[in-house]
C-alpha cells in the first residue's frame, strides 16, 4: 500500500457520502481502509485527517452522531497540529461538527461550533464568501429550530444576500435559501397573530417564544441539508 492509495480511498469516501444513502456503507469502508493504510505506513498527517473527516461525514449521514463527532474531533486535532488553527480545513471540520450536533438536537453546542467556524471563515475568506454564507445559513436554521425567529431571519437573510452576490442566480442554494427566508417570515407573522389573539388551552400553556410555531419547526427529525456540509 502507498500514501497515494490512502488518499484516493479517503477521497472516494467523500464521494460516497455525497451520493446516495445506500452508498454510505461503502463510504465508511473506504475511509476505514484509508486509515488502515495510514496506520501501516505510520502516516499521522493530512491524509489521516482527511480520512477521519470523511469517515465522520459518512457516519453523520447515517445518523451515527456520536461516532461522527469522535472522528471529526480526531481530524480537527490532526489538522490543527499540522496546518495550524487558522486553516480552511479547521473551519470546515468545525462547520461539520456543528451540523452533526444540530442533527443530534444539541442546538446550543452546534451554535458554538458555527460561531467559531464563522469567525475563522470571515477572517480567511472575507465577508462575502459562499462558505461564510453556508455557516450563516446553518446558524439561522439552528435559531429557527430554537424558536428564535428574529435571529433566524437575520442570519438567513445575511446568507441569502451573500449567495446572491457570490453564486449564479439559478444555483440551488439561492432557490432553497429564498424558500427558507419566506417560510421563516411567515412563521414570524403567524407568531405575531397568535400573540395578539391568544388561544387558551385547559391542559397546556404556550410560552411567548414558541407561540404559533408547530413542533416540527423546532425539533429536527431529518438530516441537515448536505450542501452546507463540507467534506
């Protein structure tokens, strides 16, 4: 085995993770094979870090969140040791960790990772880069799940503005962010109406923060959007 083979396997793992759910096991196996080669060749650098990140990506898509976070964390340690704390790969992994925590419904912890990724990406790429928009969007979604709709629309709106300046007008990210912003604004309007015309319930009491927001808007059941997760 060679390091080139390990690198190819790690990249193949990423491709499987980004294809279809039925290929996630193949992606996991490819990453594991890459790590085996790294171990045989005593490779403790970037290729191992890449394989760990992409293994985490496959595991996260399979909703094995605990294992995904463990692999992301190992990848992050290697990347920081080899490339320093201000490298793009560091912020990519932090963003991915945030998404995994979000899927696991640890929203406050997810926001912490996103905030660190956002600050680094702004410093590295500038305020108007599409990767900055990815993290802003993820933060907006998280606030939306928490019922913090005004903060959600603020972050989603920032992401929408950057996407429209950085991407082609027919890009999928623009179409979907437009939809998310519209839905969030509608939720804000409904929330205002509920507060103006409260409906008392004999068994439950709605808090002001959640009034008018159906449960499926603040409890995540489906995987996060893959195009805001970097591999």
